[in-house]
C-alpha cells in the first residue's frame, strides 16, 4: 500500500509492526514516560530502552564557575559522565526488570553521546512503532539558544514520538 510521504500512520496501527522505544537520558527522566512506555509495550510485547549519558554537559554548566576554567570543566565532565553512565546502568536495569516481570521482552541500549543522535541510531536499528520520551527541565532561553534534542528526535524519528 502506497502512502503519501507526509502521511504518518497512527500509533495503534503501527503497534503490531515494531517495539515501543523508551528514550531517556541524564537530563530526560520521567516516571510517567516509563509507565507509558511499559503500558504501550505490553500491547506489542516488546520494549527497547535507550538511555543516553548526555555529553552536552557544558550546556548545563553555563553560569557556574566551572565554565571559567576549561581544564576543570573537562575533568568535571569526564567524572560526571562516568557517574551518569553508572546511574543510567542502574536505571535501565530497574526498567528492564519491571518490564520483564510483566512479560515484556526488553532490549537495552546504554550509550554516551548526544541524546537525539544516539536515539536516532537506535531507532534506525530497532525500528520502533512508537518512541516515548520526556523533555529536560532546561530553561526556555537555553532550549531556544541551543535547540531542542527532543524536537530533533521528533522531526527525524520516522515514527510517532510521545512526550510524557
């Protein structure tokens, strides 16, 4: 069946063709998103958890004294990334355990990188029917100045993206 390029099937019609992908990161975490992803994944039986230890830490260090000392900022970012990666590992394991207890098959991806880019790579590989994510709590001016990774993900995902 041919579709017009701008036409996007609704989430319900795609649920049988691919897993639900939960996209979280260091700065994008939400119990509502996790609950929604697991609820939707129960319908398809498959969940992909993508967790990104976000390398865009400099955006969050703006306005701190660390930003004045590049060497200190680099060291702080390295230490923070290691810490965030470990926290992500624990977070992903808890989500996986919860979903598998509900009879859902789970694939997990934990990477260090830029949120939207990593999520798009995982989506290309996993072919999700739906992506569930949440926004960081950055100030509006920061989002306007630097752009929005969630907006980028939504624009390029190739499937519906739900924010919770």
